[in-house]
């Protein structure tokens, strides 16, 4: 995980991911992923019934977001695997990856491959999820739309060669075994909820109600919440916000997304310095994910933390304009 490959520019944009290709022409869906998204979303309203709504669901949601969203996706999938922004003891690295898997956002190899392609082609032909043309495409439609490029082995060989040798990551990816790990975590977490219900109430009725409440808030609502705030980085933080750096894309620093994601919304900063472990570049750009890494560093559990280094030509561009380059309007 020490070196991040920098793929050579691709002179011929792949038609599967080309923005130049009419959107209507790439509607082949990944139905199992679409079905999972629909089913999990459809369960969310059940968390707001009188039988199931609980105020303790809110802190459970926020703590769940920190564990699975911030440590799993932000730190594990994104900063550690994609950008080699920091190193941790191997058991912790595995734990971050497992937390990411439990966020139901794809296998680590698929996620990292997609994100490295995004950095190479941000908001231009080849970007898997630019919201330049349509917000919804960049937010979530791209996820359940087939892109054959990311199913081909040579794409992985090109974009994630440093991770292909990792047996654990390969095992999760092959045969979509990461989905079984996700399912196992759902069963485990739900069992914990029912067990705690029995411990608290000592009645079957109380245990069932607590178990259902726990399942809905710790698994279903949390999964949907982490999904959308992650996706907002790709959509909202490529459209709305301020730009500190003149990067060659539409990335923005969006404080709402940054607060929701514990730091990932300082996305213009991230595009200006992709390897940097900290995505907050000013003192008030709070990045709790990075704060957590700093705490781990203090106790010797994190090292090789990549510093903020913005290329001179991008940093100097920051003096020219604080405005985002306005993307074309949505059709
Ligand atoms: Zn981006
Ligand atoms: Zn990135």
C-alpha cells in the first residue's frame, strides 16, 4: 500500500465512461445493486413509525456513520487504500476495510479503481461519476449503471496494481464475496440488538421491539445516510461551494458535506492535494477523520501521514478566484 500508481494519460477515452457518449446509450443496469439500493431505501420509512422511532436512534446513526462511513469509507477505502495517505498496523488496516465493506459501497478494489479513474479524468471524458451534465448521474445513477471498463481485469491492472497483490482484497472482490461479509455484519449487528433487548427488558416483546429498532437505526438508516453523504461528495462537492485552488475540475469545498462526512466535503482541497491525509487546509476546515488519525499517531498507531502539498501552479491559481467554475446547467 506504499505506492499509488499514476496511470499514464489515456489518449482514447473509454466509451463506457465517456461523458461525450449520450447518457441514454449507457443505461444497462446492474440490477442486483439497484435492487439492494431500492430495498434498503424502502425500509427507511419503517424507522419512523411509533413502534420503531427512538431518539437514541440519532446518536446510534452518528456513531455508526463515524465507524462505517468515516473510518470505513473516508479513511479505509479513500485515504488509506486509494491515496496511501497514512499507514496503520495491519489489523487496523483490515478493520477499516471491513468497516468500508459494511457500508455497502462495493468491493474495495472496485471502489479504489473507480476513484482513481475519477481523479485522472475529473469532470471530463472518462470520469465515472461527474455531475457536470446531470446531478443525479453523479450522485447515484452511475453506481447501478454497468460500466464494462471496471469489470475488466486490465483496468484493475492499470489502476490498482499496488492492491492486486493483496489476497484479502482480491478475496473480497472475486465473486462479490464482500456482499456476504456485509450480510454477515447485518446478521451479527441485528443479533446484538435482540440480545441487548433481552438483557434490558427480560421479555420477548421488549426484546423484539428493541431488536427491530436497533436493526432499523444501526443498519438500515445508517447505511442510507452513509450512502448519500458519500455520494454528495461526488455530486454536491463538484457543483456547489467555494474553491480555494484552481484545480482542473469543478470540485468545491462544501461545508455542509464536510460536516456531514467528517471531512470529505473539503473536496477542492482534496483535488488540489490528493495524497494529503488532511482534507481541511484552513484551521476552520474541520476534518474529524484526520483528527482521529492524529490521535492514533499520538499513541503510535498511525505513521507515514502524507502532508498537504499543493502543486505551485494550482496553489497560485487560488489567488485569482474564490469562485467555482460554474458547471453547465442541468438539462
Ligand atoms: Zn472529486
Ligand atoms: Zn480521492
